């Protein structure tokens, strides 16, 4: 195993079961009777107790882990948790048979949340969003992605992104902001979709970039949302500002979203229920992560499964997320999404664990910084009392971290 030049550490755990998430062939990389040391918010040494005994070392704090499991901190890589109001009435409407598209075309869906979000102040948005973010953090999430997209005008989009920055400060975790101005068409642009796309590209995006409020740019590419050409024009502007992109792709129909994501070297293409074999081939060649979001599939009672087996065959990394949002995935539990990924989409527990650690980090462009236990990586850790990490997928609502550590 590896070590740094100095073996003077801030803290060391001895006798832990380590799930490094670096094993070959989709293995969790188990190190039995392991040792993990951190210094200055980074992993400084990792190995076995036998290897530690051969070193001269010291630590300000020594923890006898006594068989506790240590995993990388969980990474929630796709959420829409910053919003005001609720859409519980839409949940009831869907139970009566209404479809997502019918609700959206009738003025519900994203536009309904937009109206409540536009009326909310920064303080109100922060207050309503904190409980959802806290719920995720309590499950071991140390990196949380949040999107804008419920403001759809300049003031409200900037307000949402500012709340994203505040969430990280309040909770002491890492929050990744994604600008999603191309989420839906606001009412004031009815019948003028191209005008709205130009507004996003030429006014919203430059303002967001000027304040350094976004870490990436997303778009909703779908027949009820934005076309290939419209999405591409926004992504071209994102490239101009040096911002990586990700895409809501092929959730309700095959619009070639996976191929579009590949064209722009997107970090991830998410949903993918209707993605074609050709698009998947392009994604594999471009190294685009497949975002697996079983929550929306569950709440919408969809029948079309993502092409998981083909994704496996092509060696495309799969990230797993809750898609926490007010309408189609109104739950704030990455652990529940992990269970859904196994039960509904037939991911293995190992694939799912990698999907909320190593692959989720890659989906956020952070694969060189976190998501695995490796010397030099950010010391984001979750400590668990488990017999095996597979329990985190199988047993919902049972296990909470013994300890969560957030590095820097």
C-alpha cells in the first residue's frame, strides 16, 4: 500500500474494514483489518495493520475501529432539492391516471414549482431546502449536487444558486451547483421557445458565470422540453465559459440524448430509459457516465427500464442518485434510491455502492478528488457498523453512519 513522505497524522483508524471502491472488475476493494490515516483533510496513508506495524508513525488522535466499516462519503450527484412549495396534488392526480406530460401541459409540473419558487426569498428557500439536504447528509452524503431550474428568470435562478452555496456552509458538506436554466419554458415565453433559449444562453448563463455560482450546466432534452439544436446552443455557451455539462437524456422518449451528451463530452447523461444502442455506444466512446435515477421511474410508475445490460456490456460507469425533486421523485434518501436501483433496475449491490461513490464522483467531474479511499484523496468518510456494505442497499432505514468525516 501507499504512504506519504511523513507518517505524522492528524487521525488514524486502526482495525477497520475498508471499502476502498478501487477493486478490479467492479469490486468494492475490501481491505480487512485495515488502517486509514488522514492529515490536513486528505487521506495520508491506507493499508493493513500488519503494514502499519512496520512504520514509525504518530497521530494526534487514534481510533480503534474494532471492525467498523469505512467507506468513502456517499455522493448524491443529481438533485433538484432547492424549491418552494410542494406538488402533492400531482401525486394524487397521477394515482388517478394522469400522466407526467398531461400534468405538465396543463400548467403543472415544473412551472407550478417555478411560481412558488419565484415568490420565495433566499431565506425562505434556504429554510425549506435545509431539511431535505439534512436528510441526505444524515445518511452519509458528504458531497451533494443541487440544480437550479425552478426560477427560469434572472433573479430567481441566481437566488437558487446562492442558496446552493449557503447549503454547503450550513451543513459543512460539499455542495456542487448546476445551472439548469433550460429546464422548462416559463409562461412569459409561451410560443417563443427559441427566444427563451437565447435568453438562457446570452443573459442567464453569463450572469451565473460572472458570479461563479455554477460548477456545471444541465439541460432537459426531451420532446416536452428542449430540442437537440436548442440544447446544443446552450452547451456551446457553457463551453465558452469553461463549464462542463450534463444532460437529462431520453427519459420519456428516445431523442438522441445520449449521443448529444457524447458530442459535448458531458460528465453524465441521466435517466436513459429510452436511450438507443447507438447513443450508448457513443457514450461509451466519450466516457460519459450513465446516471441511474430509479426514483422518478418509481413515482411515475414507468414501464420502460433503462438498458442496464447493454450499459454493462459497454463498460459505461453507472452513477446512482435519488433525483430528489418536488414532483417526480419527492424523497430525500439516497439510501432508498440505492435499494430501488437494485430492486427495480437489477443493479448489483456492488454496482450500486460504486454508483454512489466512485462513479458519482466521476459524474460530477470530481473523480480525481473523492469517491474512493486512496492516498491524496479528500478525506470524505462514512463509518458504519455493518457486517457488509451490501446491507446499505438491502436494508432501508436501518443503518446510519457511526461517524461522518468531511475533508477539504
